C-alpha cells in the first residue's frame, strides 16, 4: 500500500492558455486556501481525496475568462 498526504495553507498557481506555436497567454492567478490531498493506492484500488477551503481567482482580463464552479457534496 502507498499513502501520500499533502497539506498547505495556501497553494498558488498561474493560469495560461496555449496559443499554439506563438506561445502562451497569461489568464490569471489562483490561490487554493486550506488545500489538502490524500492519495491511497493499493494493488487493486486507488482513492483520492481533495479538500479546499476557498479558491480566490484574480483574472488578468476578466472579459476573456470563463470560470465554472462545481460544488461538491
């Protein structure tokens, strides 16, 4: 069995959109507050649990960024 547990108060990332051969366009910055990841792996089973407290998003050009929020039970 393999187990990985990862927790941080704030996990930050920058979002980019591929522009093909011309490079990438920056879309914005995102922070995952109270992020935790738990991965359990056995020979015949894998379980992944992800938890978030909040997800603040700072778009660079808000008119071109479409954000979908999916609630979890």
